[in-house]
C-alpha cells in the first residue's frame, strides 16, 4: 500500500473576504474529491482571505497509480481559474 500527500498553496486574487475564500475552497475541494476520490482539507491559513492552503492525500495499492493520481490532482487543481497554484510541497 502506498500513501502520498502534498500541501498545495493558492493565491486568491479576487477574494475580498473569508466568505469569498470559502466559496472558492468548497468548489475546488468538492470537484476534486468527486473526480479523484482523494482526501482534501484546508490545513493552514484559515484566517487569511487571499491564501488557501490545502492538504491532499491519496492511497493506492501500487506506487505508480498513487503517483499518477497525485500528479493528475495537482494538474487539475492548478487549472482552476479562481485560484492560482503558487506552491506544491510533497511529503
């Protein structure tokens, strides 16, 4: 069994409040969960309305499948027009 995790940090340039941030975060998390069946949660910068930090974890029986899944998730989340992906730290 293989487990991969990553911390993704996004800049939200059009966010003017925590409510705006929550709307972007909720949409991004739900769409990604539905498409890839990954575990995703906001893990830091909860009080900063222009920075979104998400933790992503995937589990698979094979390393190559887990690696492919993580790469696809990062690419998918990086293409979101409401949030610019500025950092990916894999653990």
